[in-house]
C-alpha cells in the first residue's frame, strides 16, 4: 500500500501493509491478487522471511528476485526463468525472476525485462537479451508500470525536501513513451501471456531452496 522498500520494514509492518493493499485491490477489482513484487525489487538476502509471509497470506507467485546490479545486496537466482522456490521453513512459492541476460565474456548482468531499462536500452540489446533467454529454454518475465503508458506527464505536488519534485518528475517522465514502443516490438516477436495464465498451464519444472543460512538459493542436488 505504501510502496515502501521491504528492507525498511519489519515483518509485522510488512504484513499489515500487504493486507491493506490486498483489501483495496480486491474491493476495486473483485479479485484477490495472487502475485507480488517488492517495491524497487527491495528484498535483500536479509529479508527472506518475505517468501514465508507471502505464502501465509495466500500468494501463489512472486517476482521480487531480480539479478540487477542496481538492487542492494540482491538474492541471485540460480535460474533466469520461472522456478519453484522453497523457503528455509519448507514453504513453496512460484518465483518468476524478471528477465536479465548476462554478457557472454564478462558475465555482466543486463536487465532486459522492462521498467526503466526499456526506456534507456536500445531495441537491439533488448531483443538480444530476450532471444538469449529463450534460446536457453527460459521464459523471460517482463514488468510494466501503468504510469508508463499514461500520455500525460507525471507531476509531483509535494515532497518532504525542497527541490526533489523536479528530479522525480524528470526521472519518471524521461523517455517514457519508449516503453510502449518496446512492448509493441516484443509483442510482434514473441508470444506474451500473463503470469497467472502461464503458471496455470506451465508448472515450473525447476526448483531451488534457500540454504540453512537463508541467504542463497541453490538448485537441488
């Protein structure tokens, strides 16, 4: 509801905020959300309790794990496509990591799944990354914000600090029209479906579990 980074919340605060959001979305749409993504992919290796909390609250899939260099102390997924994640407590949830391709020689992570990256990355790079993931047998997950398809520029009325509003407006309005352009190119090249429809027809064949320390995801031996 507050869209506050997970790493700044306790589990109790997180659950209260999550329930408030679910209640409002359910009331407005008539459907209870089944999937979750942490604001700004803000789940770190110290916040793995989030997955148990999501399972307990009835969520069936998550898309918070993102192998992007911008994510602080990120959890690195063992797979770039959907997999079943098992928590240290033994609970399971489908994990759909947002698409990240890795450079062949350096291994550098190149996010190609949407958001700000689609505004900045040229189409040949996005196409290369998605093609690479598909060729490896992965199903790339994309994420899009509703505001990125709004034709009017976003305006920030007030902020706690003076001078911040113009910076936020510049950040969120920069090359925003490119997102729709990139999506049109993706839709012309690939078959697109929703996360829920994908999971209904394709149960993730791969799985991974957190180590006893709760910090690293490891595929089964």
